[in-house]
C-alpha cells in the first residue's frame, strides 16, 4: 500500500467515527505542525476536530535574556559565536536603533556563524585555536543530546557553551495542571520520544486521563495518531499509543540518555513569555563548568532583563505557543510581523507556528479578534 492510500484510509476511519462534538487535539511538536500544514491535514479532518499547535518550538521559548547574552558576547567580547541557523534572527527587546538579533550583530562586523550540528562548533574551534568560540546551543532533548555527546567526548579549550536546552514534557504538564488546559487529547512528538522513550508521556494518561499517541512526521503516522486518540475519546479507553514504532522504542535511545545524564543536570528553567517551569531545563554539571560560557565570560544580562522572558510589545507568541491563540489571531500577524520583519520568535523559526502558517498560505490576520478562543 502506498502512503497516499494509507493516509486516505486513516482519514476514512476518522470520518467513520462520527465525532459529534467539538474535540480539541493538541499536536505538541513544531515538526508535526509543519507536516500537518504542508499536507493540508487540518482542512481534511471533520470540521469539529480542531488541531491546536503546542509548545514544541525551542527557538520560540528560548529566554530573551539568553539571546541578549549571545548578542553581547559577539559584540563586546569579540568571540566567534556559532548557533543553529534559526537563532540568528530571533529579536530581543531593546530600544530602537540598537542591535536586536544575532544577524544584526553579524551585520555590524561581529563574527557570528550559523551551524547545523555540534560537530561544526568543534570544527570552528579547532580551526581557530587562538580565538574564543561560543556555541549558543538552544533546543529540546533531540538537539541537546548531540551537545551532551560532544561534551562527553571532550571539547577544545577555546570552545564554551551557552546552553539553553529544554525538556518538552514539563510544558505540557504545566498546561494540564492549569485550570484551562485547552485540549482534550494529545499527540506527542516522535523525535523526543525516540530519544527519551514513548513512556515519558504516560503521565498524561495516568494523571490526567487524556487520550495520547506518539506520532511520526508523515501524514499517515499523524492520521493514525489522530484516529487513535479520537477513538479513545469516543470509546472511553485510555492508553498511550505508539504510532511511530519503527523509530520510537521503549526506553528511548539508551546512549543518548546516558550522555545527557552524565554531562547535564535538570534544573528549573525560564521559557520566554511563559515564565519558569520547574525541572524543565538543562545545565552543565559542575564537572564541566569550565566549558560554561556563562562562567567564562561576563554576564551581560542586567537584573531588569531577568524577567519572565517577555515577548515584544503587542506580540502574542507566548499565547500561540501555549495553544491559547491560533497564529493568525495574533495582533501583529501579517501586518507588523512577517517572516521578512519578524517581531516575535514564532515568525522566525521553521518550527514556529506563525512561520509555518505563513508558509502554508495564511497571509492575513483573523478577521475578528478573539480572546483565548481555544
């Protein structure tokens, strides 16, 4: 059976369920949202099934003060600053005329370079042994695991890490523990489950009784997960379904988990626009403190910047990340905020819901302003 036929069969099964009430289904992962939008799945589902983008965009939740610190290191300390490409265009809140992103710092002459993997950070440091290199490493478990592997192997003396790693599940737990979680069932991220194990999402069933399935990134895997959670919701069954079994196995990637545990501590962490979520971030263990850029260089984040990671004025990115608004319900969407002139990080990252919706053809804001409609 080809993938198109399989996807069509899952759609037919979903429609045959006869869902007769509104159902809100959160897809956590930015990669899922991109696949959903590219394949047109949102429009193919029954009208009363809503797909809500969730907090699975690491660029979107990276603390504003971390981005500011990276900018100041590149400008003031004259280091070579390397970061994953999406991070270069994330704006910070500074007065007009000041440098507000790493790409603007690059334009003024700072040595800022996009990279695609930690091995590139190591290579840059080895090629320039007389220059300090800082790797601004933002990401969830899937991205942080290779950083942990690099640390475990040993890094050049002139390479340090500005780590802004986050764990995915605590943000979902925070939403579920709130009075208004905003969704009835959950599709959990496949890549994170590949590293950490699908069972990491069992708490959604055990503590909250919400149907949950792990999905991959093809339309047929996503539709299988949608069918599973909708069928659970209708039948009253509750179980964690793994619809990404070819990649996400019980226990996850043992080597990756061992390296994460060996090099990093799990700590309370700030999420931009959201605030501090307990035990949701990674920090270098004391044994690796010598590679911590926050300790090697001056702290450029003044106390006034150590707030709850506010978004720029008028930007509703945090509410989009939390599933409170759809992207085009942001006050700035399509007017002040576009991919060419992003105001908030959700319009910067390829995993940001605003950028994904824009690329999918949604070019105008919703006609009627709605407050927390989801």
